[in-house]
């Protein structure tokens, strides 16, 4: 991967909730078109780190650069204002574990909300874009359905289309298959795989080890608020070096009932 | 057995309709004003800074924790003495009823807003929407669905509460009833008629409430 042309660089990110120091200086650089998965036990800080990347959480300290957006955090630094935050988030898509679709709007209206409201796109144009994106995630026939009429997998695919509608530079996926029934996981992963093949820059927090190994260029293992190991996906998952990562993967394989491949 | 004689009310129907008109007028105006006050207060209570939300909490609690009749009498008799401004019974009633309704609506709005999952705010933020727009387009429409039953309930109570304005001689339905009773010596017929009229106005409102609740919830 081309590390000289990073689209995203997070440097030394610290974050605490009250007295609980969740992130202790996490750094990550991602090249354009790269797919990076973050794995680790719950409480390791991976979701918090992801949420720091579109500033749903504000780091206490550190630096963040995404595309043309630059932020510095720490004592004496002014917190980013709401306009700056909104501008950053136009360029960084996020998909949530619990979908967070707008229940009072149809699938299509969920998708076009961003383009119409934030980018002032004409409604007709947005609808065309929305229908294209719904088709892309395999839901062309669900445009007029309300979220309550959709399965979990379908909801998540609408949520992905909603994020893509902003034409983001980077997509963040926060455990997007964790709330799904097992038989619905693959349809969502297929959409993500498809995005990867199109060269979308993505950061995924996931518990799907096989998928992470398969779709990612790099995998990072987070433990106790630090990036304990990061490297090529194959190396990290098949031949882990860090003792904590070895223990984590063993636990994972025991629970999943699969031997280390 | 009491011999009912509703025909005795015949000369007074004009007064009764007039009283009903006043009751409905007071209800409509104070509900609209109360909603405006309640929405603003509810929003500021949930999202405003502390120096705004704490005094507003004071307002809400004062009006929720004292009887409306006491408020009405106090605003009509005591307040003019304190601020040295004469207030007509009409003004005092509109003011008190609106503030009273506002305090209850504020809590309904606040409850509705807070019932909406934080994930809805985050989903709006994640596509670059600003807070005000998320509130208007995402949170408020959902909150209103949650609020419809309490809102209708509060409005029904408000219409019944307007009967208290009769104590300061505002000519609402109940006040005209007492006038007619004094003239006709037919309290049973008069108050039965009045009760039926209140019911006839309010019962359809509950039916509309049920329908709205079903329709708004249809896509849930």
C-alpha cells in the first residue's frame, strides 16, 4: 500500500470517559483505497477510536488529518466548532452497529437525507442517486419501504447506502454485523467486500476474523487502549506475534468453534 | 321521582351556546399558546445551558405543583397589587391557563425528545447534519409520535380546566350554567345539560386521538 499518500492520519489519540482512560495514544495512518480492520476484545477501545475519527468523540489529545481536514487536540487547543465538525463528517461516512436508520422515513428518504439537506442537492437528482445506491446494495425494490418492514441485514445495507450517498472519502464501519442474526451477516459483508473491490477506503471494527483477514489490507489489534499489533492482514491473524493477540485469537476460535486455520 | 323538565331551558339556549363558545375559545387559544410555551421550554430544558434550564424547571414546578384555581385567583387578585397593573379577568385567565398548559406540555415535549435514541442524533451527525436540523427533521417528528397520546390527554384536561374561569366571572359554559340556574331554578337540568355538552365536545376528541395514534404509528 502506498503509505506516502495517506488519506487519514491519526496521531497519538488519547481519550478518557471520566476516570476510565480508554485510549492511550493510538496512531493509525491509512492510504487511499486501503482497507484496515481493527480487532480486539470489547473494552479495548477500538470502537471509541473509530468514533474519534469522525469526531463523534472528541479526543483529549492528539492530531487528526483526514483529506483536507486538520484537527489538533489538547490543552490550550480550541475544540473544533460545529461547522468544522459538520464539514469533516460530510467526507467521512459511518455505519453503526444498530443501523440507526430514521424510522419515520422510507429507505430512499433515509438515503437522500444527507445529499438534500447537507449538500443541497436537487431532490430529483438525489432520488436518482439514492435509487442507484439502493440498487448497488441489492435493495432496488425496497426504496419505498419503511425501516420497520426491513430485516436487519436490509436495514444495514440501507445504512451503508445512506453513508455512501455523501460520497465520502473514507467509510467507518462500527461492528456492523454484530447485531445481525447469523444468516443475515453474509449479505452485509458482501456489500462491504464489493466496496473494497471498488477501491473505497475503509476502516472496520469487526469480530468477523475470517472476513477481516480476507478483505483487509491491514489488521490492527487493539488492547487496553493501545494499538498492540498492526500489520498485513495475513500476518496478524494467521501468525500473530503479540501474546495478548494470540490469547485473544485462541479465545475467539474456541467460542466460534473453529480451529485456527 | 324527579320530574325532568328540559323544556324550561328553552329561553336560555342562547346563553348556553355563548358559554360553550367561550369555553372552546379559551381552550383553543390557551392550548396554542401553551404548546408554543411548552415546545420552547421543553427544548431549552433538554438542550439549553444550565442558567436557562434551571429557572425554567422552577417555572414548570411552580405551575405543576399548585392548583390551577389558586393560580387563577392569585394572578387575578394578587399579581395586579404587586406589579401595580390592573388586569382584566379575561387577560388573567388567558395568561394563567396558557402558562399552566405550557408547564405540562413542556414536560410532554421533554419526555418525547429524551425518548429518542442517541443513535438518531449520531446518525444525523455522521452525514454532516447540524444539531438544529437533526432536531427539526429527525428527532422532533419522532418525538411527536411518542407524544401524541399525552398531548391529547393534556388537551382534554385543559378544556375541562377552563371551567375554573367561571370563578372570576368569565362567561364560560359553567358560568352561564350558574346564571341560568339562578334564573330558572332548574339546577338538575342545567348542570346535566352542561355535563352532556362537555362530553359531546370531548368524546370525539378521544376518538380522533386513537385514530391519530394508529395512523402515526403505522410504519413503526
